[in-house]
């Protein structure tokens, strides 16, 4: 383990180092994690081939997001169905990847859990998904009053009934780390292993700076997951496997930083784009200014108008990434093969093109709508499946909504009656229950999870260890940490919790276990609290309450 003099580190690096240590010292010996490094120096990092082409300043910059870990033989590293923000490079040893139920897989040294919260001692006893590659949503459970098992996950597109082993120099987990897709297989060590662990911020910077690393990661993505993810998008869902296998070798994988220009209005349209993750903002010029006419999210496409209508040819919109985004770029000639082979897909794209033209025209005629779309992108409303909006023209500030929330949740309110304002509507600081919830990434126990009730994202306080990862990850400050009023006992596992004040993450759960719907809405005496599930609903509410 490396030793770092705290005096040599600036405050920002110290904070990140402390967060990093907190993440890993919460684990326990039963997980199989034997040793985790402190912050590696540039010289220590350069001993590994993956860092060899970077200079000292760059390596120092990413070092808080890199560690070297030793795992025991037979340790379960990752499980199916959850989210990660880490990639792993095998330095020494061997890791086996499999879908639960594969015969001959190495026996686990720690139990696997299913959604019923029943301990399953052997992977062969675990329920299986109905199709190859389907993710099983799993969470840790407290197996005794003073014991919590920690989880992690990885990504790999592996047919059910098969297993694969990775050795020194091979990388895993990088796809989910950067794209936010839930993972589909389990991994465990076949031997004692040393693994380099890279968090998503470091991986993005490395990929951006190194063409060789980008090519390496893109190649892995093509081999492991691209075909499955293409088939999961509406555009390619009707394509047969042979066509998709050929297609995945011809497309280009594009990674965008926040604010990066993807296409420029007026330039020649030479490709068709599909969004793998993130958001794109579509803009057009109006007079001397520019307005937001629409946006694209996961699974949506760009280029139908320009490539289908012969008279167009040039980009009718500019497209810019709102956050980190991952795209599939389909060259024009490949796009023409697609619509030539699949007339139904061409019909579908013509409908999409017509909708895009109508939407742009509406935004140009209604500047207020364009401004609203831009605000929605900036504030994250586009992510929301359930946004708490309060009509301030009718609200008397009685706080009955807050009191009802507290009464439903043992005296602790799950939201704050404040936040951003759009015209007469207040967007309360309450969980949006996002379509792509980044709060799930990096939860070591799976305490924060999809609740299985529509789009609800909830926290299981029984297995929350108060690490604050979800709160730090939430871009909208919708998760807060509360003291539970108790101290972790001295026989607690993980050992790192012993003697510490117990904290739990708290957030809106839409009152999903009550049977009466959100209490904030049903208990508003003025009828001015609303839950809206889309931008269209929000826009309609604005117009109705104007």
C-alpha cells in the first residue's frame, strides 16, 4: 500500500481521498477484499501498461479515482442487475464471469440474495432470468441483526448457460461505468487476484486523452454488449441477429463531454445517430438568436429528417450533449442499407421525422415552450418520472404537504418545500424518480434500488450503511442523510461501521408501501400539489394553471 503525506495534498484531493477510503473501508473480511491501496503516485501508476502513455500531471489528476485491490480466491466480485461506477483491470489472477445458475461455477464464499430477501447459499439455487442477458435486480440483505453484506456489479453480454474467464491485462465493468446501464452477469475470483479499480471520472478522462485506450474499450464494447443494446432500441428492434452482428462492426461509438457539439446546423448530414446514454439538446437559429426545439434521450435517434428527405441534405438542427453522453454513429451508406432491408423501419423513421419537423415548428412559433424545454434540460426535469410541482398562486404555505409526508414516514419528511420556479409552479426539492437514476451507482449494499412499483426509486433503511454515495451522486439534492439516533454496535459487520453514529439515506418513495399514493398530494387542502410524469404533463399543468 502506498503512503501519502497529507501535507502534500490540496483540500480537494484530500476530500476525494477521504470519500474513496470511506467507500472501501465499509467492506468486511467475508467479502474477500484483502487489501486496498491508498492513493497511488504517478510512478506507481506508470508501472501498469494502461497508464504508460500519460504524463505525471494527468496521473496525479486521476489518482484519487484509481486503486489497487487484492481479493481472495472464491470472492464474489459483482452481481447481476445493479449499477456501478467502476471498471476493473486484472493485474494478477483469474476472474470468472457467468450468469447465475451456470453449472461448474466456482463456489461462493459469501451468499447471494434475491428480491425476496431469502439467503441462497448456492448460485444454482438462484432464480434465473427468462432470456439471455436479462438483468436480475438483486440487493443485499441484513442476514443477522448486526451483519450487512455488500454488493458490486459488472457488465458483460453473456448467453445463459455459458461462462468465461478473464486473466491478466483484461478489463471488465467499463461499459456500465460510463453508460449507466444495469449489469447482467456475476463475477467471482477463481484465484487470489490483484485488480486495478478505476472510477468513471478517471476512465472518461483516460479514454478522451488516449486513442489507443478508446479503441481498446470500444472493441470490448462491440464484442460484449453492443449487439444486445442495439436490439433494445426502437430503431433496431426489428432487425434480425445476422444484420445486427454485421451492423455492430460498421458503426462508430462516440463519447461526448457535457456541452460538446455533436452536429452543427447547416453542415452536410453524413450519419444517423442513436443515443446510448445521456441527453442531446437540439437547437435552431431564430433571428439573431438560438432556441431549443427539442431534446433526445436514451434510445432516441437523430438524422431521420436529413437522410430521408432528399431535398434536405444538411443538418436542420444543431445537437449538443447536455451531460456525458454515449452515442452510436451509423454512416449514411449503412443507414441506407438498413432502410432498404427493413421497409417497416423506414416507415417508423418517416413518422419520427414528421414528428421532429412538427415539434421544431411548434417551438419556433412558441418561444415560451422552447425556453421551458431549455430550463427542463438544465434542471433535470427531463429525467423525471414523478415531479412534485406546487402551484404558488394557490398555495397558502400551510405546510400540510410536509406534515403529511412526515406523518407517513415516522416523523421524517422526505422532501423540502422549496426549489426552482417555472412561472407559477414550484418544483419542490423531492426525488424525480429518474429514468436513469445515477443515485443507484456505487451503493455498496443495494439499499437504494428500483422498488418494483412502477418507476419508484426507494431506500431500504435496514441495509443502508450511511455511506452517502447516493446523496453525492444525486444531481438534484433530493437525498439527505439523517441520524438514526443509534450507534453501530461493536460486533457490527462491516467492521468499519463499529462505534459510529448510524446514518441513513432519506428520499421520497412516493409512499409506495402505503396503498394511498403520495401523501403530499392527497393532503394538500388547496389542491395545488401535483405529481407529473413527463415534460408534456408539466407543460399542460403550466397552461392549465396560467
